[in-house]
C-alpha cells in the first residue's frame, strides 16, 4: 500500500530560495542536478576513508610551466 503526497510549489519561491544559497551550496545543487553529485560524493568518501590519496596542486601542475 502506497501513500501519495502532492506538493504545490511556485517557481518564484524555488528561484528565491536558490538565490539565497551560498556559492558552495549553489555549486553542490548544480552538481546534484547534473547527475555528477553521486560520483563526486563517492570521490570525497574515498578521500576521507583514505582509500585514495589526493594529489597536491603542485603535483597537478608539475612540468606545466
């Protein structure tokens, strides 16, 4: 047996809420809406659990300049 819920939201209210978000929250929302959020969350989890070691900025740009 399922339960249904109907929610009515105005686009203006959603837009207003998004405008109030900070930069980091807007970036996270964009990632989640684009489908990349799950992949990035997995990467963050891998780094926090030390399954992988992130490289430094210096390592990324080594031999570039």
